[in-house]
């Protein structure tokens, strides 16, 4: 069992760090204050060829695994870009995985190269205001009319919809009362036609430069050739992107926690009170040391989940556990970083307060910690279903 990065993985980490270097802490602080999508950051990663890290080589990608994609996302976050930087490209890395697995050759040729090149930006339209995590009860309806579907409905918490020109959309093609099991939902990847789609940004707690939105769809026409796979089977297709997403956001959370821990340790070494660095005090040392251990443990689960996925082995328990553990470790590392800075931790110029705000994202999304606990209890421990 070898935990060391391979030479290729070391090159990936070093190359991503070089791309991120011009986008320093002050850049992300400015984006946090002003908002506005980080197009220059997105463009730099696209030009360096990183947006297709886990996409097939035949369509312009690198053909690497989720292990390498997780390493890339961890590296972006750990440079201090945090969830702002990671979220700017997150959808590109995992979002079109259902297309890779279930799309036709024509669809892959049409959709993947522009996304990898950074010409297209996509958003992920699943969550709805009245169904939340109960995906099988989605109400957004796609009705077939000849060679098109006509879509009406609402989505919420849709990231990057302000700047996206494409949407991966899950919509109902059969009334819920006629459905059994997971059938009745279809998956589409299509143009985000703003003449029939209204996007309203949600003013939120953190990550201001990567927008989150309410989306109102009123008559969006989707060509049949933009449907992925068979009609009514979309829920099964979307599942193929869920475990990679959990692994990636877990890796991003570990990176953010490590960025906060690095700043805290640096401050603790430099800040002197009572003629000695505050880092000499165990009241400062111990919380930071505990956070280091928690982040290391979470990172090991991320690596295990990614390895299982790349080997084609079941990884749902590990992917969910990685997301849960990494989110908690990240949050506590960011909290301890603020405590280490004292009052200055509350000041934006020291960056750690921004990190704490962003650390809430992996705790809340893409699945709640409570549902993860339910999943482990039921699927791993064999306990009765509780909901």
C-alpha cells in the first residue's frame, strides 16, 4: 500500500499550483468583496488544459481518473482560492460524467470539446425549491412535442447559472403518480435559452464570485437529440455523477482546511504577546494540531474513495464518508484559524473569516450530513430505513 504521489501526480500538483500562483489571496479577497465570476481564472485553467482532466482523450481531455481530478481540486483550494476557486471549475470536472458514460458518440463530439476548451460553461439543474433532496419527487416537467421537449418548472441553488450557456437538466417526463421506483425523470444537456429561462441570483453568506441562483423555466424547448440516454431513465444516469462530486468537494474541503491551518500556524509563529509567540502556548497549539490530524484522516478517506471509484468498485459509503469527514475537519480548521488570530480573525484582510464562510458549503451541499448518516446507518450497518 503506497500513499506517495506518483511522479505524474506530483507534476499535476506543481503545474496546477503554477497556474494558480497569479491568483493570490488578495485576488480572491477582491472577488469576495466585488463579486463577478472569475473568468480570468477559469480561462487560465482552460488554456493550460485542466478542465478536461477526467474527460476522455478522444474529445480533448486528459483521460485521467477521479484521483487526479481530486488532487487538482485540492490543489486549487489549498492555494488559498478555497471554494471560490474550486467552484469556478467544479461543474466542468464531474458534471458531464453522465454524458461520458451514457452519451452517444455524436453527443460527446458536440458537447465535450467546447466544455474542455472553456468555450462553454455549464450549470447543473437538479434541486428544486419544494423537493430539496427528495429528487424522485421533482416537479419540473418536460413534455414531448414532436422533435422537441417543452419544459416548465423551477430550480434553486443552481451555481454559475448567471454565466453558463449550457445546462445539465433533470426534468420529469412521466407524471409522478404513474411512476414506479426511480423512473419518470429524463436528463438533458442543452442550451440555456434566456428568452425562456429567468435566472435570479441569491445573495448568500460566502463565495460571492461564484453565483448561486433561482431558475425559472417557462417554455424552454429542448431538441430530442439533447436528451441523454433513454427517456424516463435520467435518475439512474445522474447517480453516476454523484459519487465523483462527493469525492471532489471533499478534496476541496481538505484543501480549504489546510489553507486556513497554514495561515493560522504562520500567524501563531509571528504574533507575540507577553514577549513570546502565541504559538508557544498549548492553548493555541493543541487545536491546530487536532485540526491537522482531522484533515489528514479525512484526506485518507478521500484517497480511498477516489481509488475505489477509479477501480470501478463500489464506493458510495466511502464517497459519502469522505464528504462528511472532510466538511467537518475543514470547518473546525477554519474556526480554529479564527481563534488563533483572535480579533484579527474577524477582519477580512486576514482571509480566515472568508475561509470560515466558505467552509459551510461542503457541510451543506451537495447532500446534508444527516442524509449521509442515514445512508451509512442503513446501507452499511443494516439498520432500518428512518425516512
